[in-house]
């Protein structure tokens, strides 16, 4: 397995269309980075759920997923399931975040995600963040859109278990969903771990990456 490091990471941007997207797609990676780098700045943007119980869930969840971090969360009120029709407002939210952040890494949905809200946000990101490393996370769902990832973050069993525990603890509004359970989250992490010769892992899509192998 070829391993490439991202270099120093002092500032991260994490984006989701919905409350819980970031935690499901990249919660283990966030836990690892924040535990390893106390005080790291995390700017988080969520486009839907503002002013609702889901926003309160997200605030508590991301605080737990980003221990010791300088976390700055913004949750907007755009309609769930309707983001393509609110492209102007979504783009303005992404551009406003860009004006106040210069991240070393961006965690966001994949551009080929089957959910229109996830996909719409993913395709907006490079219009504002043009020179940044973007890791596109995956979210298991009934659409069956999981593909062949190009990047992996191995997770220790402890981190994988903690991710699942926090997901169950902090998003009670989602527990009724048939795919929202321990088996689904750990099962996908186990498969991705096999693919990168680890016990567990989170997987990401990378659309563009600049190498500096000669330096």
C-alpha cells in the first residue's frame, strides 16, 4: 500500500448537506486528527437543519468528534432534499466559508454521491476552494452508490468503536432509519479496512491531487 502524508494540518474544513453527514462520512478521521493535534481549527458547515433539533444534535456531536479542537460550526436552514433548487443560497454559504478560512484539508461529500443534496454540495466546493485537497467521504444508503475509493484513512478498533458509539449517542432522530446501525457503520469500515490492509478504515474519493515528490 502506497502511503502519502498530507503534511502539517492546522486548519480543516468539514462540510455536509445534512446534520450527521460529516460524522457518518469522516467521523473517525476527525477523531484521529483532533486527538493528534490539540487546538486544530475545524470550520464546519452544514446546509440544512438550522434552527431545529437536528442543529442541536449536530452541535453536540461535532464537539464530541472534534475533542480539543477550535470548532466553529455553522448550520444553515436550506430545505432538506431541495438543495439543487437553492443553488444560489448554497453557493453563497460555501463562498462565505471560503472568505474566512484557508484550510489545509477539506472533508466533504463525493461528487458522484447519488443523493442530490450531497452531490450538489460536492460540486460547489471546487468553485470556491480551487487550490485545496478535498477528500470526498462516502455515506452508506439504499441507493447502492458505493464505489471504488482512491484514498483511505485506517482506523484503530478503538477509534472505529468510538465513532459508532458517538453516532448512536448524538443523533437519536436518526435511529429509526433501517441503515443507521452499528452493523452498517462497522461493516463498511471493515470492508474499507480490508482494501487498505487495516482492521478498519474510512474511504474517500480524490478528484485532484498535486504531488511534490521531487522536493
